C-alpha cells in the first residue's frame, strides 16, 4: 500500500522527524487557510502517487494569500497523467543549501532492511545508483539488533555529509528506520532530505509503502485513502474480499490461485489478447463468492468476453460450475464466457455446465485453447 | 527417496483444532502421513479423531518425538508458532498460513538462520508432497504419483497445473515443494534445488517462479555452479504491470526490479530451458527425459 506524500509525512512526524510545518486541504478555502497558518512563502503540492508532479505543474510556490488562492485553484482538479488532484499539501517553503537522500528498503534478497544515504539528493536515485554507485552509502541492518546510533554515524561519514550536520542527518536516518520498523513499511524514503542555511536537517518529501498484510496491527494506517486513485471495480472487489487488480484490456479473467491467474494473463496476452483484470477467487471458492466475483468483472464496461480458468485442488470444479450457472442466471451477462475447468470433480462440473445449456458459455479442454478462443471472441465482439 | 517429507515424517500440527487445520490434517493422515500430534494452547488433553492435542510444542515433542511441524494458525499468530516449533527442536517446519506480515517473516528468517539444523518452508505455501510417502499441507495428492521429477514452486495451483500436465504425459514426482509467494520465504529455490540435486530419485527439476524479488536470478547463478541435473523453468507474470501486487504478497515488480523478462533471461543464460506456458513446461520436461515414462 503506497501512501501519499502528506500521509507519509504525518507518519514520519510520529517518529519525531524534522519537517517544514504543513497542512492538508481538499478545497481552495482550506488551502488558503492552511497557507495563512504555515506562513509565506509556502509550497502548494498536488497529492498524487506519481513521479514528475513538479514538471506537470503540480507544485507551486505562493508568496502571499492571493497567490495561494490562485495556485490552489489551478492545482485542485488538475489531471496529472490520468490522476485528478483531489488533495493538496501546503507547507512552508524551506530554504535549501544541500539536498541529500535517505531510504530504508525491505531487501528481499538479503532478508534484511537496507539503509541508504547519499549527498546526491533531489534527483532520480536510480540514475545515481546506476552511474555513481559509490555516491550512495549502504548498510544492511540485522533486524534482531536494530539500527544503532553508530550505524547512523557510519552512514553519514561514509556518505560524506557536511561535518556540521552529521549528527542531524544520523538522527533523522535513525528516526526513519524506527518509522520503517514501527509502521511495518516495505519502503520509507526521503528525497530530498535538505540542509537549510540555519543547518537544520529536514525531510522535505516522503515516499512510504506499507505492508498490507500488517495493516491489522495499524488501524490508523489501514484507514488512509487516496481519493485521486479510486477505481470502481477495485473498491467493489475490496468490499467483497476479492483479490482483484484492474488492467487495461477487454478480456475479463477469473481464476484460482495467484500463480495460475498470472499465468492465465500471460497466456491470453500470448494469444494476442489484452486482459481487463487479475482476479484470484482463492482456494475453496463457493458459489456465492463466484457470483460476487463475476459481478465485479462484468461491472467493467470494457469487458467484451470472460475467461474462466480454474484448476481444482481444494476448490471443487463442480462448486465453481454451480457458481457460474447461478451467476449467469442472476446477472444475464451480455458478453460470452469461455470456461476451462480441470482438477477435483472436473467431470461433474462439465456435466453440470452441459446440462445447464447456458447461452453464451462455451467450454474448452486446455488453457491454451481457452485463451485462443476467448481472444477470438473478444475480437469478434469489438469488430 | 524423496526430500523434506517422507516415511520418516512424524507430524505435529499447530492449529489442528481449527476448521481448516483439522480438515487438511485428516486428509494428510488418510494419504498415509504419520500425524502424531497437534498443538493448541488451552486444548491440551483433547484429541482430533485420535490425534492427541498438546498445549505446547515442547510437550508434543516430548510425548511423541514429532520431527516435523505444520503451521495452520491465523496470520497474526504464525510467526510465534514457527518460533515455538523451532524452540522445541523441530527440524522441518512447513507454514501454510497466508497473510503473514513481512516484518514478522524477517524476524523469523533471521532467528532461524542462527540454527543450521532447522528448515522452514513457506509461509503462504501449499506444503510439501512426496507421492506415495507423505503429504504435509494442502496439495491435492490425487494428481500426482511417484516418479523422477522434482518440482519447486512459488505458486500452488500453478504447480498442480504443471504437475497434472506431466502426469498426463506419464511422469511422476519425487517431491513437490511449494515455497510460497511471500517476500521472505523460509526456503528459497536454491535451498530446494540443492536438496533435489542430492536426491537420487530426482532426475529432472522443474522450478516455477514468478515476478517479484530476485530469487530466480539467484537460483540461475546457483544452477550454473552447482547443479548437474537438468532444470526446466517457468515464470508467471511476464505481462503483469509494474507497481501492482498480483495476488501473492511477493509478486510485485518494483521499479526496475522483479520483472519477469530478466528472470527468464537469467535462467536461459545458464542453460535452463524456460517454457512460455505451463503446457510448454511439461512438453520440454518430456523432451529432456527422452519421452520415457518413469
């Protein structure tokens, strides 16, 4: 789960990380009030989870109340690469002498948190890593020991930060690590971390990804939302407890097991089609959850055909067939279905489907055959 | 021969008294797995269809000499249960539980790493099946028979799909190992491939990976150095968009890392043939084994 900048900053504030004072706003009047409260000059920043906000005109500096009103009006509602800005973050503009970079990432390969610090902040860190990897000081932390003050000093000296701010930088990195562990993040990044003329060290941006599996321990974080990025199918699926990811194509996908569904998307793409979604009905799917899932798939108006690809292990194919039959009766879909069922009780399932004589539902024996068929049907429907 | 589970397995199940736990444990027992105990705090002294339940792993191990644990408790309790099994001296721990927090997995991994005598499979995995010997977990055993193909996979249903296609062509399996779809699995492809390399029954290794992380790339480097047996690969999620978690917590392309194409390339560069569909994987496996039935 990715957080918006201001959500990340509010999370950082709980760990004492120094920042410019700021406030969030969802309308122009609150934005102006926020600007008046934090003082001028202030930065008015679009809250969308996408890089290149600044270049797209989503970040502006206001020197007085009329500029604050003007910029807030311009940025709210702005379309930044498909995301409509619904929220602003207004913060006192910091004076900047140096721009650093700090991050804690969940290193899956090393199975340890990786802390990174560089004096080359404010730019794309992947480019720095590719061109001058020696400019980034790195450190793996033993999670059973934790991040100690000496780790912070070591990173600061190795990264070559200005001697008078070693302490401030080390402290902020320590707080960043504490936030990473305390909130169970997969990523906590500050780019840039700035040094002001008064030699204060501030977190000027925040990029945080939280572990969705840990949200049960963090109810405040679980409640965070991004109004600029709400997909109707994804919210509908979430309410129904389904694992669904919206994609760009026109072929609805229903499957069981994440690996098999990913594989199904690949096989459909290989046959020349474009999947509309990823949907994993999970193990032991029962008839009512199948109806709910099909309803989500069909609520996407782009869908022109649906592929049903199930391998029954714990999931019984006859149960899946019953769910499909019920769904077709309740929902009367206008798009064709291609069904491929294999595994536990597959023979009974095929008999049930044959007996039901559902209009627009055809079966195929293999995954590859089913993919080819559904791609052809979707193409026919859009012709 | 087989790896990880077999006729020597003495299984103790954490979460035996739960609905899912009892259902799958009894299935495992019907298959022939030697299920010796269950652990549920506060239910010691009870039994589930004759399987004695203990309050702690230590009691269960002392009374039954259990050597293998299956973890079936809810996600919030899973890390604690794994550590309890290790503390009680269990050598092989198989964690089926889905949705375990990644930071819990990190602490478990780094704790278990201090004990060279213990091996964790999972979490978020379908378990381990050695056809004809023992089944620990939720793999539907009816699709698999004994044979010479070792399978290691990050996905459950995809494993059944590939295994079923192999079976239709007349091949069986030494052991099928689901290592799970989480960011920090207890065992990696490398760990399991090393066991298959040393297992005389295994003549071909099938590894089924997916997007996210770099475990497949690391396996490729290991195979080039240490594996003499043929390996056939598969990678799911080649067309998945970046930044989206595709069902498994670990299946996500983050920025320039975790993409499927790089994994295929790394495997093919060291001579591993990678099927583009599950059907192709089975076809390649048959070709490598010379079409002979096992």
